[in-house]
C-alpha cells in the first residue's frame, strides 16, 4: 500500500507548505510510518544474528541436556529424559545434581564471586576516592590503574602463575623477606591456597573496572553538600558514610551486579591458573570439562543449563529490581 | 600551630604512601613480566626486583615459532573482523533503538541486555553444532561468528546510549529535506558518531583479542589458534619445566599493543565503560 520510497516523501515535504494544517498533520504520520518500517528493517539483521549465535545455540544446549549426545558424533543421540540431571538407579542417585564435584564447583563459584567482588568493590572504592582528590600526577595514576584491565585474562593468569611459583616466585620471596612466612608456599596447588590465588588474580585484573565506574559516579556528585559539611566541620569519614556512599550507591550497585554476573560464569583465570583442580573448579570449568574433555555433550549440557538457570535467575531478579529505572529511561 | 603542621605532614605522607601502594599494586605484575622476559637461563631462577639484563633470547625464540606468529595474525584478523561486524549491525540497530519511538523497543533492549548476560559455556554445545554444520570447526571464521554473542549486545547498548544524546534538530532537518532513514544514518549520524564508534570498536577489539573459551573449544590445530590459546598451551616437559622466559616474552608481545592503545584512548574507554554500565 504505502510504498513511500524517499522520493514521494521528498516531494511532499518540499512541495507542501508546513503551515497548511492538513498536510502538516498527515506528513509526520507518513514520515513516522516510514521511520517505523526502517527501524524494524535496521533491527532485524541484528536480531537474526543474536538468534543465530545466542538463541538457537541455547535452545540446542537445553535440548542436548536431555540426550546422550557426544562431542565426537554430535548428530547421533538418543533421548534420555532427565537422566543427565538426576536419576535413581539401583539404589544410587546419578546425574549432575547428584555429583559432589558439581556441588563443589557451585560452592567454589559462589565463594569466588562473593569474595572477589567484595574485595574489588572495597579496593575500587579506595582507588576511586584517591583519584577523586586533586593532586599532581593524578593522570599518571589513573592511566596506571587501566593497565590491569588491558592485560588479557590469560596473560594475567600466567603472569601471576609465575609470580606465585612455589620455588622461584617473587611473592614467596617477598613474604619470606618480610618474615611473614618461613618457607615457600605452593599457591596454585595447595588446596587451601589455590582459591585465594585465583581470587588474587581476579581482584588485580578487575579492580580497575570497579574503580573507574565508582570514580565516574563520584565525579557526578554535587559539590555543595560537601561544602556544607566542611563548613559544619563534620569529620570526613562521617561525610563519606552519610553523604558520599548513599549518593553513589545506585551506580555502585550496577557495577557490583555486572561483576557478580561476570564472576558467576568465570572460566579463563581458573582454567589457566589451576587447570582442572577440583579445589577451584567453577561451574563453567566443570561444564566444559564434561563437554570437551569427557566428550559427554548430554551431561555437560545439563550442567551448562543449570548454570544458565542460575544466572538467569540472578539477572531476572536484578532486572525486576531495576525495572523502574530502565522503564523510565526508555 | 606546630601540631597542626605535623598533622598535615603526616596525612600528606599517608596519602603519598597510598598512591605508592596503588601504583605498585597496578603496575608491578606487568613490570615483573617484562623484567622476566629479558632474563634467560639460570637468571630466571633467582628472584630479581630490578632489570639486570636485556637478553632478547626469549623474544627471538618465541617469534621464531611459526605457529605463534601465525596465532598473532589470527588474532588480528579475528579481532578486526569482529569489530567490523559488530559495528555494521550495531550502528543500524542503535539508530532504530536510539532515534525512533516504537512499540517493542523496550523488549528489544531487554533481549539485547539479556544476551549480554549469557554464560558462554551455556551456548557452547549448541554453538559447536552450528559451527560444525557450517563446516567452520577449526577455522578462525568460527570465532568471528561466535564472538558476536558478546560484542554485539554491548555495541548496540553503548551506541544506543550515544545516539540518544545527539540533538533532535539534526534529524528533523534531514527529515524535512526528505532524506531516507539510511541516508540520515550515514550522512547525519555516522559522521557525528566517530568518537562513540572509536570507543565501542576499541572495547570490542579488546574483548575479541582476549577471548579464550570459544577460541580454545572451536579451534584444534596450532595454526588456527589465537594468541590467548597459544599462550595458555605453551608447555614444557612438566609443570615445573614451563618455559617461563618464553611465556613472559609472548605475554609481553600480545599485551604491549593493548596497553598502548588503552593508554592513548583512556578517556574514550572510560566513557564507554561507564555508558555501558550506568545505563545497564
């Protein structure tokens, strides 16, 4: 019907005077319709790509989780129902949900997430508050904070793997020189220490992200309430907890949630620093090990699906809580 | 009076110490990697805090490995292509989402946002099947295809944020002149979007350059790998015989370009990161 190629719109726009009431009323609607159609034409390629790389593969993963597909012959499989998740057979429970190694990986991931995001938030806040002050060389320090962010995760894991080396590592050397430890520690292999080694690397790598987001929030704060507090002679620590923190809290929460969702799917740093050790294995490492190393696509997909559900739950909770903000903006 | 001065001095010293700690915390690991990369032989096994030698042997050894050099080219190719694809789809989508009011816009934004939350491992087996079906297994093209899952959502998101900030008058003028939406996008918005495109492009480039899980899973042979996988798979005889000198030299080679890029464009990157997160 309305095949409004640019040409008719052009003649219309140029030909009719904008003061004439009826064409002026018709013109926007026509232009608007054209723009609507263009909008969808522009969106469809993007949505198709997302469907191809995200939507469809996710559905297939969920599908595979109910089959016995293997990595080598992914096209030949049988339907097995919930066997990969949980099955009662001969007096014993089998499946992902009955595997202690899976639950260990869930615990590891949660522990990693809470501790590393917590530390990153505190350190990020300290760095941001420092960078928010006026001093010479501020640009230099700010540039330096970006370095860990720019280093690829694999490289930072290897760098720290070397620094944490049990025999020749500089960290052990420092701690021994300072007299904190008496003999070298085997950071990446010791069951009690390896998770802390992973957390150390992650904190180093992602604190800059937190610091920069916090700094951006700090720089948007109005200065008048600080002046008022200064005039009233209120202690800076009190000002921080009573004024600064509540004001930057919304921005800080967004950064924290981003980091939490990221930490829940952690893979690289753990895989490279401690390989497939059960002491540090995250949910992603567990799922990939089943999928690729053990070639069990069905079982690995079941683990992946559970991980997806956990993250989806976290995301939905977040979106639900933050809905007002986004809705208001859109 | 004296006490006040002393107090001021102490707080100044404390602040400087804080700065020093921050500086050491952020820079030292990379500094130490560079230092190690210039050491060879038995030097590696004594802990040094300062540069004592400038031995290029590690660099020569790494760069003489054909597969490592090939993996650098693979990474460059994959990262650039990923950026181009993300830009092409991202810009058009951002125009629609940022400039046109239509029903379903909030839903589309939600879809984009939720895809960015996908754990990569959750699509691994499905994506593997798709890649096998397209006959792209063990081909860097498979990586370009799969990387859009994380580059496209944030490209769309950040570009939409920037697109929305541009004044309405520009577009109205174009509409009055009868320009089609595509012309408006190319003639009016893209010229103004260069800074935003540089930011998002850089973020997409870094994300693609650093990606590990897909690269590890969808490629098999040394000649098809990207640098993160190549570095992760550098091995010696055993855990204790890892060639640390070579490893650090390779790490420095792939990181220095990124660090330089990030330092040059630091303001843009910070604005991109905050636009991506604050609006999220």
